[in-house]
C-alpha cells in the first residue's frame, strides 16, 4: 500500500473544494486493508475512510490519513424461489451497480438510480429517493474492524437503519471499513411509483425496473445539478420529521406546507427544500458559494468556494429557517472540520 503525503482532495469530493490530506492511500485489495490496519496501529493520527466523496464537506485540510476505498467487484451471490442475492464491493460506483442489476433482469434498486457515491458508503447513510430506502432491499454487509482486524458480517437488524441513519454513521465512523454489501432483490417486484413527479412521468407506461430507472434519472437530472458541472453534494439537509400536532399547528400559519405521513407512527415528514425556498434562499450566491437556482436543498460551488464558505451559508440557512418556522434543519453530508 502506497501512502502519499500532502495530497489534494479536490478531485475526491463532489463539492470540488480544495483541501489537502496529510496522508492519502488507496484500498484496492485485502493486502491493502492489512497494511492500513498495521499502519493505523503504528501511527497515532486520525483516519478518514473515503468513498465517492459525495456526502461530505471539507471545511479545512485533513491532518491525518485519508483512505480511499477502491475495492471492486460484483456478482450474483445466490438465489432462492423468491429472490436473488447480489453483492458488490465497497468501491463500486453506486449508480453503475444499480444499472448492472437492471441489466441482469433484477428489480428493487431502480428508484435509487443516479444517486452519487459508492456502494460501501450507501448503507452508512441509508440512502433513499422516491419512496425507497436502501434498507428496503438490504440483506447484509461485511466489515473489517480497523482497531483489531476482526472481520464481521452485519445483518439488516444489526445495522440499525433509520432515516439517513445507521449504526455505522452514529457509532463506528472510520472504525469499521465496509468491504462489501449484499442485497436481496425480489423475483416478484413491488413497484414504488406513487411519488410526485415520478407518478406523472410514468402515467400510462408499462412498468419495469428499466422504465422506472430511466424516469428517476430524468427526474433527478431535471432538478439536481450534475457535480461534474458544478460542485455539490446533492441534498444538503434532511427533510424534517415532526409530530402530527406540531405539523398541523405550523400548517395553520403556512397553509402550503407539504406533509408526508410516516408509516408505522404518528410522525409527518415535511420538505426541507420548501422551507429553504420560502425563507428566500434559492439561487442565493456569495462569491463562489451558493444555493442552486433549481433546487433550494442543494448548496453549490460555482468554482473556487472554500468548504468554510459553503458551511457559512449552511449555518445561515439553518438559522433563517429556524427563525421563520421554528424548525432546526440537520445537514445530510458529513462536515469535516
């Protein structure tokens, strides 16, 4: 495993902000994992596990070791009468993996098309879109503990999935290296298309995983900026979840406030993008840091914005929305101080 010093991370984060890592290595195989474990135990400095760099914001340089997870490979692990089990290594591009499953004739991941990032990072955030979360089809994953070298398999129950949440995000960040993830894809799929925008796009269509995937891609491309064109990390804030009573009280004064009842409890999810838009932030720009013209939920780097400048806008938005609506927004991306 080669370790480089004082390496730019600009091309390794989708915001495209300039930050340097004191040390950087690539994890491409089991030997590299063993080397990382040994190096970590011989050097008392922090480490950061990096996937596609699509869900973080570097405010400053990173004074430690950044380990870019580049493990590759995917296959059909097994199948039974009801489902097929497909596995992918942590470094595989998420969207490419979704398209691969569809090409194999499998369904279940189509609503999660075009989400940036890598397979290994997907369960950490429990990524979701258009009424579907990764946890819906998740079966298991494997990890290596970077403190003691132990290999462990996690079932769905052990992952403690929640809304953009998991055991790996809340308790073991940078301690457990996810090496592969396995999904259970049903042979008799249940389509999830009753979602604003997607529902209209698919009206009259004969549904299939491929058709739904293409509609999701078109919908995302129409709303979300391409990070290859303008730096961003997708949705920057979580959609707030509140009690029905609190939602109804707020709706009394803001009648157009959108609400989505949550299954299994009396909570209601509302739209962070709507709140930010109503607070007047869509299209805002200060220097090269700003908010997307098309979607108020997306912070953008117009060229040379720093992570600190982007974070300042995020803090200003949170304060503004809390002042106007009494709701404190929570960032989705991990902020590296």
